[in-house]
């Protein structure tokens, strides 16, 4: 058996799930329930249009808060083979916001971690290689680690990629072949992986002594501030504040040397960490920690968040009810993973939302939205049919998306479902 075969994920659909009865970071059992938004289907299990409805899994989505380390986390860990099957349809390169973010990360990194051409950069959960392409084009050695078939797309683009879920075996395979890494990145994945403490130890084994680990994750402050309950789904096991991230990293001899808020996914945090004393800590770290403290205690903020989520759901129903009574046609725009949570939590169906539209090369076109019979179709239908309203399921990029659709010929109006449902 080859090393690649050893690292391939198990057959999808084993159905393993684990109830979280202790904190994923600090092991404390005193977890407080903050929000329950029902039983949700896996956000990327999408059935072909025309397939008859049949039994499909759904899993409880409950947020838990740990008073000890301040981590907010999901109450159930679903089998990663269910959540990230080999035909996982997500591609980071199709979104301009992410392409721009990864280009900016590279420039940001060059200022903070000066690199030599011989330096190795490893990306965990590298998807189609979009992030690493910036480092490759900058003349550096790169290696991706990706469990889905998107790894093949990256390899075709010249990004060497190991097909594997990340862990100690994958880390050792990369180090044995490529040597120690100057930088290890984990963008929109560090909150996704189970056994996060083992993951930190594994990535540390790939880092050279002065190496830097860079993570990007949905930021708890942004989630609360802009009511992003739609980012709650089973791929996201943890919702970090900088305090909870610091607690986790310090347990492994790492210290945060730089942090910044970034706009991706409606609001994320980028964190640079190195072995304690290896690099200078920048003022940005203390500034963000102080900002978090000034915002108030998390239990009270989470209680308000829960009520605001309920109010937002009711307001969206009221808005859509009025429009449908007037005979309006409403098409959804964008099918990001977060759209599945919004559609399922608010109970939208094909009688309310006639279809969801995606760019023609999206892997999601020709399938149903998870848990529904709402078809995902080519966005050309928006300009052909000219519905009265377009519901922006990718509302977090509305400022970019709406003007682009208008410029391409859409004459209707837009609905933003969050943070407060409204017609734009």
C-alpha cells in the first residue's frame, strides 16, 4: 500500500457522530447552552435535480459556551467523511473576495515573516490551491494537504497536494518529503477539524523552530455583531474569539504575535502564532484583546444574540409573506454553505423561493439546496426571467454582488436577509 493510499479518508457515510460533553480546548465539562437552531442537513450534501426525495441525515445544531476558556463550540461532531466527501463541491477560487483575501494574506505575510525562495509553505485544507498559488508565484516552495478531490485540481495547476485529512501521519509524510516549513496556513479550516489539540501538535511537527502558523477563522465578535447565525453549521466546530484562540495556542507553547480582523465570510480573524519567544509580538494582539473585553461578557452577549436570531427569523417571514401575497417572484442568489443554514432554519421551500442561482461553472448548479426541493440553476435565469426580487443568500458580499448583477441587466430589487431583513 502506498503512502497516499494510507492517507486517503475512509469511505464516506460511516455516520459516526460524537456528542460534545466537554470543551474541545480545555476539557471543562461546564458547558452552557447558548442557542439551538434545529436539526440541519450537511450543507454540502446536495441531491441532483429530479431525484425523488428520500431519507437523508440531519444533525442537531446547538452552540455551547465554555466559561473557562471562552470558547463557543458546536454540541455535536459529525463524521468528517459525511461533511467532506471526495466530491465536496466547494472551490475557494471561484469567489473574488477569497482570491483577493489570499493575495492580501501573501502581502501581509511578507511584511511580518520575511521569506526566502527556498522556504516551504504548507496549507492545511488547501482546496483548489488558490492560497498557495500566491506563494508559488512569489517563487517559494509549496505543499497542499486536502482530503477531497479538489486536490487533483490543485495538482493540475502546479500545486503539489497530498490527498489526506490532516493529522500526524500526513504531517510526517510532508516533513519527510519536503523538510520543515517556514509557514503553515489553515484558512477557514482551523475551526473545522476535530481533536484540535492533536492538530496543533501535528502542525508544530512540520514547523521549523522559528516557523509561523497562520489561521483564519470565522470570528465570534463578527458573528454576534452582524447576527450571522447562518454561519452555524456542522463543518464549523468552533467559533473563536482571540481570547479562546490564545488559550488554545498557549497550551502548546505558541504565542500570538499578530492578529487582524478581515472581511472574508462576513467577518473573520487572521492570527499569526509562533513558538514563545521566537518572534516579536505586535501591538495588534493587545488591541484586539482589549476590544473583546470592552464589548462585554460573553454570556450576556450570547443571550441577546439568541433573542435577536429569533426576531430576525420572524421579520424575514413577515417580509416574504407580504411580497408573496402581492404575487412577487423571489429567486435566491448564491448557494454558499451558510445559505443552507438560513434556508433550513427559517423554513424556506420552493413555494417561497422558486430557485437559487449560481455562476454557471459552480459545482452546485443542477442540484437541490440541502434539505429542500429548491433547485440551484445557472444565474443566466435571473436575467432571462427578471423576477421582482432577488434574495441575497450571499448577503455578506451584497455590496459587491448587487451592483454586479444590476450592471449585468437585472432590473428587480434585492432582499438582504441579515442582519435585519430588508429590501435594498
